[in-house]
C-alpha cells in the first residue's frame, strides 16, 4: 500500500471519528492520532499490512455510526405493556 493510501486512510478514520456518538470522542480522536504517528516509521511490509488492516477494520466500525444529519438507521419499538399488571383474583 502506498504512503498516499495510508494518509487517505488516516484522514478517513479521523473524519469518521468526528461523528462517533460518545462522550469519549475526543479521547478516541487523540488515540487514533497517536497510533498512526507511533507507526509512522514501520518498514516491515507484514507489520504495515497488519496496521493497515486494523485501520480499515476500525474505519468500518466507526462508519456504522456515520449517519446523515438528522437521520439514523436506529429505531426503537416499545411494547405497549412490557410489564402487564396481574389480573385480579375473582
């Protein structure tokens, strides 16, 4: 994988992180930056491939939460009587 492709992956992961619905989003953003920068000097092709695969997997997971503004594919259906009252004894 070319350096340009890895930089594109880095940018895509950071963009996807911005829409992640969590109070820990900023910490996650910093961890992604740290991990990419930590691995910047890897020269072993096998280790590079493993790191890229991990980045792509993480991107796929983050994209599960990437919805257009005001839209979501999450729906909740509540039961009408989740805990029905016992019938009185006659």
